[in-house]
């Protein structure tokens, strides 16, 4: 399920995986799995550094097939294993969304043993273009996680 709440500048997406909640949370916070799973597009090359603790930071760099680079960074505001992560999200660079801080909340719900739903809420996005781009990107990330060892539930 995916929806964009235009009134509040929030993108909300969810995906269910055939794995226990602890395994999904741990994969979401493991830099090696994040490198494989945080891909908005499977053709991106990703590098990531993450200190997953309250007050810790992360930096994600994506190299596009054409050689362009994009980078985002932030600070973890909440780390509640295995239920929830909240972190700031700020694009580097000089584009229209650079240096505008938004917030991402990721919630992990074990619907039944071995079946976990991940809900992403990305708030504070400035306009329809930003919301559409982030919706597309987060859907790609959710797909990439399914291909990086966390099987999607059917």
C-alpha cells in the first residue's frame, strides 16, 4: 500500500516481508545489508556509513549509471529495536531540495510469527515533485530489500 498525503507533505509506504521483526529491523540497520538494500534503483552503486544509535549519523551516497552522484545524510532521533527508527533526511548539493531537512519514521510490525510489515513515513517534503520522487525512491528501496535477503511476503 502506498499513498501520498499532499496536505502534510508526507509520503507513506508499506511492504510486508516473510521474516521475523528482529531480522527485518537488524537488516535495516546493518550497513552491509543497507548498502545492498538502500537502492532507489537497482542500477545505483551505493556506499553508506551509519552509526545506528540516538544521536548517531548516517551518510548515503548513490552513483547513477551516468556517473552522477547524489548524497543524503542525517541523524538518528529514535532507535527502538525492533519496533521503530526515526531519523532526519537532508540532501546534499545545490538543487531545489538541498539542505532542506525532512524526517523519516520506519515502523516494523510483526503481523504474525515470521511476517513483518515495514511502514515508512517521510514527512516535511516540500512539493508534489519531491513527494513523487521520494515515493518512487522508497518503493525502490523496499524492492531492493526484498532482493537483498529479506524475502517479500506474497
